[in-house]
């Protein structure tokens, strides 16, 4: 009977190059998708990690469980069985700031699949229907073509940062099948409660993000005859807005729409290309329902 460790070692020796190339191909494509979705916005909302190839020991443990479950025949175990029965040997993780971004990215990836990469099965949505443990994520499995090699299965886990933190906070790996600690009702209760609490924080963060987005993006109506103008200094700047402060310490929001209007362009802009920290501006003051806005009367010359 072949030893599991020997079969896994052979599979890793034969396939590691293909695994690494597939991981890089899919990682680069995922990053392109994230950049496209967030063009002109905060690029840190979606972070595609480097990815990993599962450690041999964990692959061996998973295969042994398959043998114990009767799914695999230990007598006929081959290197090809490694990928057939351990579908996440190659994995990528994508961390999102919100469930809104998580869903947006997952929808894009399901809808648009490039040549040479295809989903091998329907997505596993553990956000809409969490695992009994409380685990939440969206899993996608791709088959990636690598020239000169058989296709490689790559698992993509899309999580919010809080969903990923749950695994760290609960030491999830210690409770998986074959792990050193036996799960007790206490472990299950605490882990599930933490998962539900973090999910509620995710929901609140989504609501806050939507409210802030509407505050930043909705154009402010400026009176035809302004009550007056003041001088302000730009304190921070970024892709979608800048913050400025007047001589009394009052902070106001400078929207991209106001900058775009003065620049005479219609497409999306990066506000930081037009307004720099410490720029001094003359602005109209609009005290709106959602906050204080500064509407520049002209753009600085750099």
C-alpha cells in the first residue's frame, strides 16, 4: 500500500510549478478586476492577497480523512488523487472592507470569466447561508489553464476583513477535523456568537459606507448668488474628495463633482490631481443637511 506522504510528495514535485503559475495568473486577473470595479475610488476596499499552496502535512491529513470516510482507496492512491480530492491545494484570499464590496466582486467574477479560466462549479455562498460554526465567506473554484500542464484547480475565498478576523479570533484551524482540540458545546457557542456579532458589525459598516458615499457623491446645490466666500486650506485629499479647513478650524468637504465642474471635464477624476495638501482656495460655503461643503470658485495653479 503506498504511503500517503510519499504520494503527496510526488504530486508536489510534479505539479508545484503548474500550481505556482496558475496561482499567479489568477491572482493578477483578480487584481485587474478589483482595480476596474474601484476605478476612481478607494483601492484598499478590495485586497487580493498573494495566495498560497497548502502545506504538505495538511494535504496529507485531508487525504487520510478521505480514506477513513471510505471516499478514497488507500491501496490505489495516486498523485492525481491529491488534486482530485483536495480541491484547495492552491488557494487565493480576497479581503473586502464590506459585504457590499464582497458581493459586488463575487457577482463580477461569476459573470465575467476570461479565456483560460473558468468556474468548475457554482459558487459556495456561506454569507447568505453560513456554516453551522458561523463561518462566512464566498468560495469560487476555478480551473486555470497552464500551458504544458493539466488544468489546475484554484480555490478563491472572498471574505470581509471581519469574516477573516473571525477565523483568527476563534482559532478555527484548531477545531477542524483532525485538529488537536475536540470541539465542545462551549467552543461552538462562543464561536457562533462571535460570528453573529461580527456579521452585525459588517452590516452596520455597510450602512455607514452607503451613507458616507451619498454624502460625498451627491452634488450639492450652490446658490446662484453666494452669501459670501472664505479662504480655506486643503487638509487632506484623495480620489473622490478633499477636506479643507477655514481660519476658525471648521472643516468642509470638497466634492469631486465641484472640482470636475471647474476643470471642465465629464469623466471621473482623481481629486488629488487637482487639489494638493496645503493649497489655499477661495470657496463658497454650503451648510447642507448632511454636512458642511466648500465649493471652490477656482482651482489652484500648480
